[in-house]
């Protein structure tokens, strides 16, 4: 998914409604190692779509808050916030 989004750039914004809910659900339900990777990929996605991520920020911040206590995820969460 990220390869396609990187290639399309802002043209991929129309695909956000189809992929954001499944990705956010996967972050919540995945195992620790995959969750770290998914937070990293969300940061990359935010860097690509920029302000178009706004409709999903509430849910993303809920997930960041939920998993902030996991020290191993804090670096990726901070990366995501920085984007």
C-alpha cells in the first residue's frame, strides 16, 4: 500500500476512505512487532497525504494514547506525531 501511495503522491487521497479504517483496525488488533511497523507506516502515509489525513486524526490520536505506555512503540508514535 505504501509503495502505491508513494508513487501516486497526492493522487492517492481519494483512496484514503478505503484504507484508513482497515489500517487503524489492524493497528489495534495486531501483535506488538507488527504494531511498531504499522505506526511507522502511518507516519509515512501522513507525510504523503499531508492535511488530507485530518478526518482520521481523532482515531489516530486514540490509538497513540492507547499504546503510549508501550515503551517500544514510543519512538514510532513520536515519529507519527512529528509528521
